[in-house]
């Protein structure tokens, strides 16, 4: 009995099609297993992170410690800026902004409130006249306290995401020119806004905006020097 050529071709094609389908099903099964393995690994990491956060929360005492770096815009202070003209007349820069660093330690007695102490340091340079005037620099030390309402926090041991409050204390500025210092002590006060984001239970990124009201009368003879204004700083908050 003779086989027709088309019958042999059909049988060969059917076998090849079956093999292809089997291979495709095997690949799909492998991909499914891989996706499941990746998902399980991701779930395990997420569960581990949640467990660490839960452990950190269980050990937490409601203490918040933050470190920040930023800039303060003296030109935005609500006082006379005649000092800028005086500095320019002597060939100096306007000293319209200063760099600052801050460290705060606070505690959360209730879920809706943070209380703490603030320390800070600000530095600015008006440059040099290039002559006998020499370099003129401003240094400001701060010590104060703050009270901040925290929104959306269910547990005082947690950091909380957003807050608004007030800060006040004392500034200790001094101007340094040719090795001689002129110093003073001035009070300050102002509102503050904060955000604690992008982190876990233990460490968060913190952003703080303040508007400080402070003025150094007679810093340049009879001319005052604003010490406050808008202050924007970014750093890290530790929830202990």
C-alpha cells in the first residue's frame, strides 16, 4: 500500500505543531513559576521591612532627632535693608543670604504634638574690598525651642508626615572683620512647617520651612542687620 505524499506532509506538520505547542506551554509554565518566585521574594522583603518597622516602633520612645542643612534669605526679613547699601558703598557683597545647619531634639508627648529644643549655626560672607577692609563674615549661633502640631499621626512614637508650629529662642551673632569681633544677643521667633517623608519607621527625610523674625540693631553703627527671613533646610529625622 502506497502512502500519498500529502499524507506524510500533513503528519509531519502535525507533529511539528504539537511539539511547538508543548514547548510554548513549557515556556509559559517556566515564566509563571519565575513570576511567582519574584512575587514571593518581593512579598518576603516587604514582610521583612514591615517586621523591622514594627520592631522599631515597639522599641521607640517617641524621641525625634533631626539634622538639617539649608539656606536663610536675610533679604526676606521684615526689617530695613539699608545695610545692603552700606556694605555695597564699602565694596562688600550685600550679604542677602547665609548658609545654615541645625540640629533638633524633640519628644512626642501626644500623637498630635511634638515639643523640642533647637540648636543652629548660620554663616555668611560679604567678601572683601580687596584693600585694607579685609574679609567680613557673619556668624550666628541659635538656641531655642519649638512646639509643633503633627497631622495624621495615630501613634506618638511614629514620625508623622506633616506639621506646623512655632519656634523661638535667642540668637548670638557676631561680625568678624580684621580679627575683631562685634557681637550681640537677640531674641527670635517665627512660624515653621515641616514634612517627614521618604523613609521607614526609623529614618525619614525631613524638610523644614521657617520664617524667623530677628533683627540686630546698630550692627553697623546706627544701621541694623536682619538675622531672620525665610529659612529652608533639608536633612534626616531619626525616630528613636
